[in-house]
């Protein structure tokens, strides 16, 4: 299972120079203003019809710098969801390849991909990674009840706006947040709101499941389930006697202690819900609903996506009422 985010006490610098041969260096050469230097672009990408999004270079450099690294040049995700998603983003950006023993390695031949990952997924990865390594720290709304003492906390330098609460953002991280359009003038932008829902800061206490944008997206999802998804949902909502017997037979051979029917049901229900989560994490997004096959290829796997996880519960309660365990 993927570990949930834990707050690291280490603060990481993100102002490193681009790695040799990286996308960041390629964009440096292209003269993109966020990186500040203007050199001739590499011939290998000169034939692209349109320039890459302005956030590509800053995002790649931020991810490389914030991920835990090893002296061997391999970057490890240590099975923490924010790190796993960041590794996946670097692979999708053409910066890295998956390492044989976990994590990623810098690609020997990095190049911009023919299609870029979704902006909303990239922005979510950046937000969750920044929060993971304490480059982003959420603060309580002014006047919030049960507000902890601010003693020792770095003061907020991002003001509350558009439904988002105050936060501290490390100065060296402003550039990547601004390139993604999440921060402007030390305030959260309107675009940032639903991205921050996906990280779901406890400090803000926001119940986005009651927001009309969320409930409308749920209703649209219910009314437009693709045929192939509908087939998978039928399986997710049913636990057969055959499955229970098979689970108990396997447990009898390999489990260190005797397992019961209740144990089998608990395990099978857990994996049914996990499979349903995976469908939404891969095939559904708040703004776009069910994604086309082409759009699915642009998604990033973000395991701790609060919007998708909450949507599964809301969706399953109405679409699969005979399987209440899927709503838990």
C-alpha cells in the first residue's frame, strides 16, 4: 500500500541549476524567461509546432530538487505517494526513466514528450510534493476555532483568496507556483482552488463535497458512465461465494494464522474499493468528467487525490447502493 503523506522536518532548496541534458536545460537554451538565460535551442526539438507550456522547465527543476536523491544519481520515492507522483511526472515530462529497483533515473536522452501531462495533474503533484517537504505549509483561517498556537511557525506569506486559506510558501518555490498560475501577487488564484482541494489541507477545514462544482460533477459522472467502465463497476460491486472460498484456500496455505470468512470479506471489500479508486484516479477528473482514451494517456497517477477519493464514495452510494462497503 502507498504511504500517506507525512510532514518531513527537512526543508529543501529548489534553486539548483538544471541538470545537464535535462528539460530544464533545454528550456534554458530556448530562452524561457522563468529560467533567466537565452541560448540557442537544441536542434532535436526545433521542429516542434508550438513551444511547451511555460511551466515545464520550472516544474522539472522543482521536482528534481525536492525529491529525495541518492549519491548514485537515482531518485527514490520510498513509497510515499507525493514522491511517487513526482517521479511519475518526471517520466511523463521526458526527464526520467523508471529505475529497476524503484524510483527513477535521469534519462540518458531527455527530450520533450509529444504530448504533455495534464496541467491540473502537474499542478497537484507540485502542491503535494511542496507540502510533503515543508516548502508549503498551510495555516488556519483567521479566527478559526481550535487554532493551534502559531509560536515557532513561519508566518503566512500567501493570503487567503478564492476559498483557499493562508499558507507559507518557501521563497525559492514561488517561481514554480507562479509558472503554474497558482499564485499571483502573494494570493491564491481562482485556478488554484480545485487543485488545493485535491491536497485537502486539514488546516482549512473545507468540505468541498458540498460545493456545487463537486455535486454537479458527480451528477454528470452518474449520467454518463462509459460502457467499459460500467462493466468494471458491475464486478466491483459484487463479492461472490466463489471469491470467498478461493481467498480462504489461499490463506490456508500461506497465512501464519487461521483466517475466517469475516477476514475474507474484509479483504475482498478492501480490494474492491481500491479497484474502484483506481478507476477514478485514472479515468475521471473534476472539470472533464470521464476521460477519453487519448486524454487518459495524459493523466498522472496521484494516489492520495482527495477529490477522486471523495467522488468514489459519493458516486458509489448512488450507482452501487447494493454495495455500501464501497462508500466507506
